[in-house]
């Protein structure tokens, strides 16, 4: 299976949708709102860079690869913040019982 630009654009669009869902779902909680907003901006940046790769220009492909790596790192960092938040929350609830 070849992973081409439309597949990657779909993945970026899914990041934007997940981020929008998080922003709408967690409007009152800043700790959850920031990573969700980050997913929206990173997904749109990812799609913008992959759209520039459609022209098959070498500089566009290098920029797209750099953005893909940066998006991946920031997505992993966002998920790590979520995991740390829920672990602390679970530990605080268990300690209060």
C-alpha cells in the first residue's frame, strides 16, 4: 500500500476534527482546551504543508517532511500531557477515599 498525499491529508483532517471536538467538549477546562486547540492548529499546518507537497517541488517536500516530524512530536507531547493529567487525577481521587 502506498501512502500518498491524499491519505496524509485525511490524517491531518482527522487531527483537526479531534481537536475541534476537544475544544467544543472541554471549553471550561484550560488544561484540556490547550492541547485540543494545539491539535487544530497542528492538523491545519500539516494539511497546508502536505498540500504544498502535491506540486512535487523538492523544497515543498522537505518542508512537508519537516512539518510531519514536528507534528508527530507535538502530538506525542500532547498525548503525554493528557496521560499525566489523568494519572494525577486518578491518584488524587484514590488518595481522597
